[in-house]
C-alpha cells in the first residue's frame, strides 16, 4: 500500500522560502494565506543556543483530527493517505481549522477551507510536489514510506527524525530530520 | 409596519409598553412610544437581516474572523440562543412534564420562546457558515458520524421537531401528548446541548476546551438561561401586561424560579472556580495561557466584571439578599445572568483560539516557537474584533427574538389562555 510522506532535513533547510513561493505559484494560493511556510525556532538559552530551521506544511496525519471533525466528509483521505478537502462538499463550518493542532488550514476566499495537498495533482502524474522540486539544498524529499527504494524511506531508516506534537497521536507523515 | 403591528398589539398594550416606568396609560403619547419601541426592534431586526444577507453573499470577507480565530462572535451567539432554547425547554418541563404544579402556567410561553430562540439561533449559524444550504444536503447524503458537529446539528434538528410537536399539543390542550413530546424534547435537548459542549470538549488539540467538563457545564449554563428567561417572561410580561403589578397567581411561580436561578448560578460559579483552578494548577500548555487571558489578560474585564460580578455575585445578592421579596430585583437579577451568559459564551469561544497552537504572527519566515519558552506570559494573544456585519447580525438576532416573542405571544394569545 502506498503511504506518501515528506521529509524535511533541518540541517539542510536555510529557510530561503523558495518552497513557499513555489507553492503559492503552483496552487494559486490567495494573498494573505499560505499552504507552506518556513520557521526558525530558537532553542536553549545563552550561551548554549541553537537554531532549528525548517519548512512546514500540512502534516497529512494518519489519524487526522480534521477528518474526524468534518461533518460532511469534505476533509478526507485520498490515495496514499494524503489528506484533502473537497471544496464542493465543504460547508465552511471551520471545525477542521479549530481541530488541527498545527493550524495549517485557512478559509479560501471562494468559501471553502484549503491547505497543502502534497500537490496531489502532480503526484498523480508521477511528479514531486512543487516545494520539493525547487528546494535549492534538497532539504525536502517526497515519496512512498512503504517503498524501500524511496528516498523518504531511506532517510528515515538512516537519520534521526521527529514529528511535531507527537503527544497529539496524529501520526504525521511530515518528518523532520534532525 | 407600525400599522400592522398596532393591529396585532392593541392600543392599551402599546400604551403600557410606551409608558415604561410611569403608571401605564393608554394615552396618545404612550401609544406612540409603544409603536416606536416595536418599530425600533423591527428596524434593528431588519438591519440584522440585511447584514445576514451580506454575510451569506460575501462570506467570511465581511467577518472579523481570521485563520487563527475562525470561530467568532456569531458562533458564541448561536451557542447563546440554543443555550436559551435548551434551558427554557428543561426548566419549563418541571411543570407540564414532571408535574410540579407551580410551573404549569408558563408552559406555552416557555416552549414558544424556546422555538423562537432555536430558530433565531439556526439563522445566526447559517450566516456564519460559508455554505449553509450545502450543510443540509451533505448532513443527510454524506454524513460523518465521527464529527461532533454532525451530531449536534442532527440532534438539534430532532429537538426542533419535538418542541414544535410539544407546542402544537399544548395549544390543542392535549396534555397527555404534550407531556410525551415534552419528555422527548427534554431528552433531545440534553443530548443536543451536551453534544454542542462536545464540539469544544472533543477538541483534543486545545487543552483549555478538551475534557468531560464542557458538556456538563453547557447543560448547567442552559439551566441558568432557562430559569432567568422564565423570570423575565413573568416579570416583564406582568409589568407591561398587568399594569406594572405582579399577578398574584405568578407569585409562587416567581419564588420557585428565584430559588432555582440562585441554585443554577451557584452551580455555574462552582464550575468556574474549578475550571480556573485546574487551568492554572499544573501549568498545562494552552490551558494555563487561556485561563490567564481571563484572569489577568485581554479578557480581564469581560471575565471579572461580566462573568463574575454581574453574572454571579450581584444576581446572587439580589436573589438571596434582603431584596429577594421585590419582584423588580428578581427581574433585574434574571437580566444580568443573561447578559453574563452571552459574554461567557463569547469569552469561551474566542479565548480557546486566542492562544495560537503555532504562535506565529504570519506566514512565511517569521520567528516562532512551538512550545513557548514562557509559562504564563500573557502577551502575544491573537487579536479578534467582530466586524460591523457580525455586530449587526447579533443585535438583529436579539431584536428579532424579542419581537418574535412579543408579537407571537399576542397573535397566539398565549396570555389569555393561561393563568
């Protein structure tokens, strides 16, 4: 079974925001909203400081609170476990926005909730998501977790990694290599 | 409009309404003032309707809500109206369902107002949704039974049908059927309203809301609203409808409602105290920050003044103190908790979202941290200000519910068949 996932190498990410721009162009993300963004997290206190840098988006959780909260099934799991909103079924109740522990969703001006889709339209054609293709340091990798030959599978086999808010038991498919 | 209103509400009625604090007379001046009052409510309701239309056509552009605080004052208003409807159904059921004779005279008016507030509540939530009509379609053809919102909507739909039937049989003077549907309404009301609590209580990502407390707390606040609104129906009704004198047969009813309201407010105070203590103790992420938003942060005034002082302390003193025999004091003591429950709902809905789960000021490279290095730092709460459209919808909804009740109870002659 295909299980799509993405890895973000925090050691390679320089928060250049190329992924943010590529995503905006590819998905025509409206002004003021973003499906993808970069963050810098300061850790520790002086003089033992470190800076985590990474690119973030929807975590495409295996146990997604947004899918549970959606009254009409507009938020659902697509092929390979990608979490997608069907705009035609979305009633705009915003329960998913409130339920998401990562706050990755926004109201689209056309009246439905929108977020990262792992560029599912590209994935179906065998292409990688837009953010992955433009990353200048190749910090982003995309592939099938269940395919031993995929880059994400190999990275997770060999590298230390983490997910955001593991205590929420959402089982994210967005992994950060540390 | 004023013509048609005065056809429904007779001249004496208008005179009393316009007379307000002075001795009621049906002279021209007071008739004119009564007309103006009803007309004012009508205009406000109309303004609300226009705002609702704007909201339906233009969607969330016209709201003050953001991606972070996506449930605003309209959600709070919806909760307020259905909390009122639920409370009216529950408290009035003491009479015609559970056989406490003292509550029986109020049944029709209570259930009628329960229906009015429910319908107004539904209208408000429809303006808040981006695609309300789609919800009706997909709630049936593509339901998600895992979603608390689906249960809440479905159960409130069932509840609406049941109180409709209850009201019908109350009018038909079929007391056996009215009692059966009354009992069914009570069960549906508790199920629906506790599910509304669960919409928040099952939000695992927001520890301030998450937990078994909210469904119970919602029912408790419904009881406050129910008792308070029944007191208002009796006192305001007699003030305008009985020459500013309490009808003697209403005295035992009012006294029973007074004691009930005092009890329900005490229960809410109990919940508030423990919610606050558990919110602060243990320094739990999100719980602590949101609780501090009320205790010492941006919601300081609306929590301490509106929730605690005006919502609990003053009403309890009025209801139990030396003025408890004054029905004016009891009427005031019933108005304050209604105001307070509205503010309580607003604080509750908005504060749960004020502390970002991802404390970031905008997208695209800003500094943020997932687990805030501070404990108890109340700066950096997300802002939310209701837009004019939202405010007008709220004001219009309150005016429409009042007007609907006043005019409806005349048309249906709820007064004459009672007491």
